[in-house]
C-alpha cells in the first residue's frame, strides 16, 4: 500500500491545526486509544474537506473501506458461527 503520494497531496492542503489534529489522531491510533476504522474515517473526511479524492488512490481507498468493514465483525458471533461447523 502506497501512502506517500496520498499523504503528500493531503499535507499540502492542510492548515497547521489540521496537521496537529491528524498527528494527534495518529498517535491515538498507535497507542490503541483510537480504532483503525475511526482513524481512517477521519482521514477520509479530512481528505474530502480538502478536495483530495481517495478514488485517485485505489489501494488506499480499498484499505480505508476494509478498516470500516473489519470493525463490523463481531468476534463473539464469528466464534459461535465457527463452532457450529
């Protein structure tokens, strides 16, 4: 997954407050205080506000969609379904 071009394009359009907020969110993600789905939803929203289209970065766009879907998996339900087989 290539984040470089996406981040470069986004960073060029952010104001200092947005850069600080994104950095704080990244630290929260790394520290476990924010889920990947929440982090990437925020990145998607920020990019949209700044005119950076995730569709122009298909691999990254797919990863962002994956993080949202992954958060919908319920471990208890998955385990129960696997135990039924």
